[in-house]
């Protein structure tokens, strides 16, 4: 079956967490909004009068008759189908718990540059962004990274959950990629404290399908429209 | 089986979404941290060296051998066990999608009074809070409430998903309760626009187990330590 992914065409954003899972799974998918006329198709799909399972916002995924929104929800769905989530109930809830914690982390990363309102320009909240980013880099990023490092320390496989790769590992890879883009100075200074997280990142980057995807034209470069933005004045 | 819920003892917060599901299900549970010595027990459980499935933060739930964190994840687990989530795969992902959207809404509600940092006092970010709340009440709250009203309009049962009550209905009830506490003036002005949401709220409030719970001592009153805080200067 061919999946249809619907997400903003010009950024990695939340869609990228889903792309990484699809790529690792070797799944057949169309990135709908990146095709000619695709963005209109995305808006039409979101507002379709026939649709009960309304997405609040992109990303959403069509899989046959199903339309599923919310990044972590989509990853749970794909993970179950493509063995990127454990088959046991306990394993499923554990990986999903990790994904939801990564989603919380991502909101806080986004809000470093948009502490006042997501509908306003960064330029109109620069002062607040500086304060929020200061707190984020000092307190929140270390807390999240330390948490994931601790989870890795408690496991023997080098993956976050159980013996095998899961969507959570791919998502944490993307978090490290994004933090390095957004806050290169800070990350150079602090990432050695989270050696297990960095090790996992490097291990994911070397997986053949991920490596091929990352070096392809399909991978949209990070930019200042996305969630991870590099504003030098925010990076200490 | 007796569940053990672990959450901060003095606030409704995220724990309340789980309490409402447990109460509606008539489940047997202990609210661990509200018992004498319970908060210490919570910290010990969170840091236990034997635990692989580490919670990042409360709430978390112990169910036999399982320890599950992340509010929406816990609700998915309880919902499947107590028929508060549809048995079909499509129904399960739809209800969970709604829960995750409610979780996003809740983060934005929290950030109205803490736009700069969750570790700082409100008093140290009052100016930023005023700006953020302005954007929230003008743009974000109407967008979320309008979305849920639209979802209800597309369904025939008066519930958000399918023909029966789900955890998502209970959670949306709690959102309306909290918004009325935090922003009474604004809600009096705007809530008539979301009549289906208000109707659902009223219907949930009348359910016998919920009504009994709400009028009991178990229901912690809203206060200015929780997620929903009433600061008159933020309510227009």
C-alpha cells in the first residue's frame, strides 16, 4: 500500500519524524504537498466535509481508508505496521511514552523562538525569545537530554527501548540533528555530557536507508521557517 | 486490580485527566502522592534504579508490572481496558488523536502564565504572560474550541468519536472546566460560539460517577499552582 503523507512542503518540521520512520521502513509513500498543486490538495483534504477524523493541523497520513493525525499517533501506527514498535503491549506503551516525551521536548524547542505566539513573527518577540531560550538551554535541554541518556544507560542494547531499533530512536536522532543546527555553540559545549545520546545519533545516521535519505534531495535542509531555527543571538 | 496513580498532590493538573477516566470507569485506584508519605514514594518510584520505563515527569500509573507515563498514553491504556476507547484500530487512533490535540491545547493554556520558563515564578514573567495570553485568547483558544465544535458537528452522537463516550470527551470536559476557572470573563463572552462543546461538557457533568466525584472531597479545587490559573489581569 502507498501511504500519503501531508505536511508543509518547505520545512522538515514535525513531518520529518514521520519521513524518517517511512524511510527506515522502506515504505512506499508520496509526500503529497511537495508535488505540484499538492498544498491545495492538503488544504482540501483537511477540510473535506466527508471526513470525520479531522486533523487539527498537518502532519497527517492517509493509509487506505484511514486518515491519522498527530505525529506521535502516526508513528505509533507506522511503528506497529513496520516493526518499529515492539509487538508486546508493554513495549508499545513504553516506546509511545518516549515519543510523547520527545514531542514535549520539540514544543519547547519551537517555543524558544516563539514564546509569545506562533502566529507572530520572530522579529516581534525577540526579547522574549532571548529570555525563553536562556531558560531552555540552561534548564530544559539538559533535563531532557539527561533523561534520554539515563534511559539509554538503563538499557543494554544502545537503543532506547528493548533490543531493537524503534521509532523513538529515529526521533531522538532528529532532535540531536535539529539542536546542532539551531544551537551549534551550545551543543558543542554540552553534548559530550550526553554521550549515549550522541552515540545513538551516530548509529542511526549510519543505517543504510537513513544515510541514503539524508544525502538525497528528499531531505529538506533546515531553515528559519521550521521548528529548529538558527538565530545566532539565541545561541550562547 | 488496584491501579496506583502518581501525581503532584496539590493540583488537578495533568493527573485530573486520568482521575476522570478512572472515576468514570469505576476503577479501583490509589492516589499515591496524596497519602501520608506519598510524595516521597512518588520520587522514589520515579528514580528507582530497577525501572527501565522511566517517567520523565508525573503523572505515571502503575498497573501490575507496568509503569506508564505521559497523560495521553495512560488514557490510551486505561481506555482500552475500560471501554473508553473504541475496540477498532481506526477508532483507537482517532480517539488518541483527539487526546493528543487536547494535550497540545493544554500546553498552550499552561504557557499563558509561563511563557518564559516553567521553572520561573509567574511574577517574574507577568509582562510576557500578558502578551502570550492576549494571543492565546484571541487566536489559539478559538481555534482549538472551534475545532472540537466542528468535530462534534460532524458526529451524530453528541460525543467526539463514534456512538459512545470516550476518554476524549472526559478530557474536553476538563478543558472547559479549567478555561472557565482561568478566564471566566472571556469564557462568558465566547463560549456560546462553541455550543456543542458546552453541551458535551454539561452532559459529562451529569454522568452519575462524574457528578459524584466532582462534588466529593477527592476533587482538588482549582488553584494558582496548577495548569489552569486565574489571574484577573490576564482575563480580558
